[in-house]
């Protein structure tokens, strides 16, 4: 006689998938790398929200950060492309199939140096895409050279200081038209989760700059992108809560303290005020807050800006509702009468 | 209708002349930006409508206004479409170049010129027709600021009288040129053309021998530039994503395409577009977008010229290795770097064949006429998707931007080919797939598109080493296997690219090989060699790379094969040298021209004769 053991029911999300369906291959990044934490947040968020993995397309450029799409969402197509050119790769794929949920992962070298041009033009076009910058201030894969987001005075492992001012990718994104701009810290699990979920619900370009310390080349005293520096200097703008579209939101909102922003899919981003007044729908005040934080040596985290009204590139192009990639021949090859008409004009 | 009787005449050089009918070239020298394009097109069209084979070539500077520009029209009863070096009939409207233009003419040529330029005193062996343009334009164009444009139409009238063009055809050409919406402008210009014609009829005495006479060699033909033909080819190939960055001489390809797409590719019910066009920030972005659009299943293309190709190099290497379909138009111009941006060349052949770092090979299509541009573009899109790789369509400034008389385009017969794409249903049946596995023995793997609703659909695309299952690897055997499969795929392609057009002549011991716009000069040169030197030649016109067996056979059966191309170093020949055995290479000879003008037959003939030792 053998006892029948009933296995405990498997935990699944609202579309019946286990968390395993959202995992990728084993990471090859260093133990303790901030990027691994971000990958974990991606797995959690897509799982918890019940996003169909096959609807997601992952994009990256080149660098440590850009390897990470292999480490999450193994059931989503992925494209690890060319250094600094991920914005164009993501743009092309989304043009081909507007139903894809695009998720781009890049680094500070990939975006702020070699890719700054493509980054800016992607921002300008408001390409519907989640664009995560895993920002550690150094080139990890080539062993620790400064990137263009390293702060003035921040030192390399050898002690050599950075002498040129940094690009603030959030400020650039704000200035030129991104419609969801946020900064976070790889060590801040709850905030990063909420931001990611809001970005998934947002229709338009979401730029999330995540300070993600490089444990091997930039986690020492003197670095302004180390775990300890960010913990000591993080200035949190507000407390965030995300209510997905499929959840009841009848809970009363206390007036004056919580701001509710409805996102495109009907989800809500709830922003609870901390000690300062900050309006995340005011681009200029967001820019001013970033300036101020920079001069105080602070890392300002939270939602810097949300704009739910600016049209995306797909709206501007007035594309048909179906993916261009799978339109049938009858809709992409005009009939012979059209050729006849054109030939007649040329006679 | 006026027909002018031209009898043999004592010319100013004292030589009696027989009329030269439908065999001359007209050169109109103007200043860039003076609006002469309309007048030149009207002359071209009027000849065309009289049934006379014509081609028009615009030699323009890299400048918007103020520098010299030359438009040449060749009328040829024999249908020769290549550039003729000799100018028979000069219209000198540019004070800056007029003297040099006149001094370059062969004895016996005719010159219509603006009277104040006083060109007549330069030479005594030409036929001069001074025209007081300013005096003539004032009465027909009361608005002073339009006179600069309208005076061009006066030379049309004068030339029409001198060459016996039929004025009703000039009028038809004008109406066609301006379209219905600009009827008023057409009338104003028609008035000017008539004024020129009437003045010439009353004032001039024709002394040159050049005459246009109605014939019937253009019926059913169309006039179009190669860029517009490529654009039409792309629209009927079902292009869905177009990304580009402006560059001469390729800009007008996409601009023309945008015009056609706006007219014919919007959903009739919703008004929405079945295509996306994005003007990118540079060529790096435009090719990145095109390749990833192809990755995601679009019929994707970009268009550029040499400098843009250089910028695309890294991405196209990725396209080869990650196996991404896209069509890349290269409208070649003179390089390197900016080179001569408004002059023509075939200078990207070797570069594109092997573009990017590492071991890469890319297919190239070489259309030689607008009609072939149209049909080959469809083939290029199909090949890109079948073979999952970037495909180059190689034209040049001469083919792309100049006006060509060509047969109308046939509607594509073949359904659009989308290649080996697995659907969710296929995956259910198969239980899964390995992206880079050679299932069919042709080197081509199966792919899925992102967005395919199946747990086994996804794979990871990367430029880094990968195995059959698209997994990251640095193993040498995986890398070598994959590279060998890619090489095998390229071999398979030889049987699927457009074969060459072969014209064999009995007893010919020498042959020509050429691509693209060189075709016209080569065919005319073959006639010159036969008629003037009694040299018979065969001809193989290559239409694609990778080379096919026909090319080797052609070389084998001839003693010497002249590879004609428009670059300094013999790039096409160099490409053959990379692949062919020594005894074939030993038979190859090189005819090269790289001065930036469209290739002419005489240059080819003279070089062949020199090398043949005659």
C-alpha cells in the first residue's frame, strides 16, 4: 500500500501561468550585480500582472545590462542587438507589430555614450516601449572605464576621478518628450516593482533609469554609484502604489495626500506625498527637481513625469490596427488597376 | 502642324550637309535653380511623343542654386540609350560656362544662345543661332519675377522650330508636365514656347543638319527614372516598413515611394496606413529599424548610397549572422567619402558583397532598366524573406535619377513569398523548433515571429555565438557549424537569384560582362565594334550576385572576356577573382570608367580596341 500524496496546487497568476513561465536562463553576471535584482523585478511584475509572455519582445544593445534579457521572460522573443542601437531595433520591431509589448534593457554606456543619438530620437518619437537603463556609471564588460553618467569627482577603483559632467538620462528624456520618466534604485524592490508595473500599463515611451551598482568595478568608497552611496543619498519623491486594471479601486482616496493617475489600460498609479510637494505631470518642475538634487549630491527617485495624452509614434503614423507584419497580400499589394493607372500617367 | 523642309544647305563652315534625322544629342547648359527642368522635360517628351527613342540625363552640381548644370537629350532612331560624348546641339543659357561649352563642341554642331553672350565670334565652324531671350520674354510674361523661369520655355520654342518638332506635341508635353491642376502655368509657358517658335520661324535661317522626324518606336512605352521604378516595385512587393535617411542620389526613391503609398496604400474604410515610413536620424538607425522590422515579420527596406552603406556596415553584418531579412537599396554615386555626390558610379560592388567584419557575404541584384528595377525589387523582397538575410538592390545615379524610356511594368504574377515562418499551429504540430537548424538541407532555418501565441515560439536573437537552438555559445564546433551552414545557404542562393541575360554570337571569341547601367554603353559598343572594326562580341549581362554557373560557362567559351564597370579598380572583376579558378581568371580583361559621367559606348569601344591591339 502506498499513500497517495496530493501535491500542493501550483501557484499561478490570473492567466494560469506559473512564475516559471516568466523566468529566463541562468544569469552569467557577477554575484550581487544590481542588474540581477532588476531581472528579478521584471519576472515578478510580468508574472503578477499576468502579461502573456508571447506578447512581449525584449530588446537590448551591448554590455552587461544588455545580456540580461536572456535571464528573464524565456518565452518572449528577444533581440540582443548592436552597441547603442537598441532604440532603432525596438522601433523597427514595434512598427512591424504594434501589438508587441516592447521591453528594452540597456546600460549607461549603451545609452549615454555610443547610443545617445538613438536614445534622443526614440524619446522624440515617443516610441511605445519600456526602456530600462541599468545605470552603474562604468563599463563593466570592458573592466571598469567611466561611462557618461559618472558623476564629477566619482572615482574609479584605481582612484582616478571622473572630470567631465554626467548626462542625466532622465533630464534628457524629460526635455525631449518621453511620456513616463522615472528613476529608481536596484536595491529598492517595492518602488522598482511599482514603477515597472506602471510602465507596463503606460502607452508611450517609459524611461526608467535604475541606479544599479557594479559590485566588481564601481562599488567602492569614492564611487557615487555604489550601494552605500545610493542608500545614503537616495531622496525618495513619494510613495507609490499600483492598482492594476483588473482590480477593484473603490478604496477611498484621502484628499490632498494621494494623487491618482489613470493609465491607458485602466490601471491606476497612486502617488502618496512625502515631505515635499511634487507634481509628476509638470515637466518643468521635474527638471528643476533633478537640477536641485544633482547640486545636492542626491539621487532623486520616483516618478518624475507622466503624460498620458501625447500621441505615440504609431498614432502619428496612423497605422492600421492590425500588425503590419501579418497583413495579407490583398492589403499590401495594390490591384493591377493601380499599376495600369500609374503606367498611363507615365506614357 | 508645321513640317519644315530642310534641304542640303551651305553651312557656315562651308560644308554641304545631308540632314541628320533622329540621331543627335542636345545639351542644355543652364544655371542650377533657374527652373530649366520643366523646359528640358518638355523637349524630351515632345521627341518621345513623336515616336523617337530618347533618353535624358541631368548633370547637376552638389548645390541648390547658382552653379552650372547640363541636361542632355539623346534622340536615337536606333534606340541607343547610353550617353553620347559628342554634343550636336547646344543651348547655351549659362554665361559662366558658355564659352567653354562652345569650345568643346565638334565642328558642325549647332548653338542656340542668349544673344548678349556673343558666342558667334568664338568659332567659325559651328552653326550659331543668337536669340534675344530678354526681349522675347517680356511681352509673353508680364510678371517680371516669373520671367527667369518662363524664358526657358522660349528656347523650347526656338529648338522646336530648328529641329522641326511638332508644336502640338510640345503642347501635349507641357500639359502632361504641369498636370491639370497647374493649367494656368501651362498656358503661360505655352505662350512662351509659341513666341520662341514664331520668332525663330520669322528670323532664323536653319543651317545645321539636325532634324526630328516622326517615327513609331515609342508606342506603348513609358518614361520614368529608376528610383521611381524601384519605389513602384517596392509598393507592389508589399513593402510595409520603410526607413531612410536623405542622401543624394537615393532620396527621390523613398520620396517617390511615399507619394505612391499615400495614394494607394491606405485602408479604404478607415483611411489608415498599411505601411510605416520613418525618416531616421541617420543610416545606422534606418538600417537598424529595417532589419528588426524584418525580424518581426515586416516587408522592410531602407535606401541609401555609398556613405550610408558604410555607416550600415556593422548592422548588416549582424543581419547576415543573426539572419534578418531586409532590402537595402544602394543608389551608387562617386566616392569615397562625399566624393562627387551628384555623379554616377558602380563603386560599391566589392564593398557590399563582403560588407561588415568577419566572414560575410551578401546577395546583390543589378537591374539595368526601370522595368527591371520594378520586377527585381519584388524578387529582392522575396529572396530576403526566403533566405532571411539582407539583400542589396544596386542601382546608380544614372539609372536612379535620369529619365529612361522603358516598357511598361507587368503586374507581378507570383504571390508574395514570406519564407519559412512557423505559426502557432505549426509549432503545435511540430512540438517545437530549433531556430538555426538546417532541417531541409538548404541551409535555411525556420523562424517564428515575435507575437506568435505559443510557448515554444520564442527564441533569442544575438550577434554573439549561438548554436542551432539560438543559445549563447562560445564553443568552436558550434561556431564553425553555424558559419558552414551560412556558407551553404549562400550556395543555395545561387539557384534562386535572377540568372544572367546571355547574348551569344556565333564565332565571337571575345565576350562582354557588365551590370546595371553599363548595359546601354556595352550594347552600343558591341555594334560599334562589329560595324567599325569587324569584331564580333558576345555579351553576358549579370543580374545578381552570388554568381551563377552561366557566368563560368560564358567565360569558358570565350578567349577573352571584358568586364566593363564604372569604378577604378575593377571591383566586379575582383569579385570573380575571389571565386573562380585560375584558368577562368586568366581570360578576364578589365574595362573601367570612373569619371562620374554616365558610361558612353565610345569609351568602351576604344578601350577594347586598344587591348585587342587593333
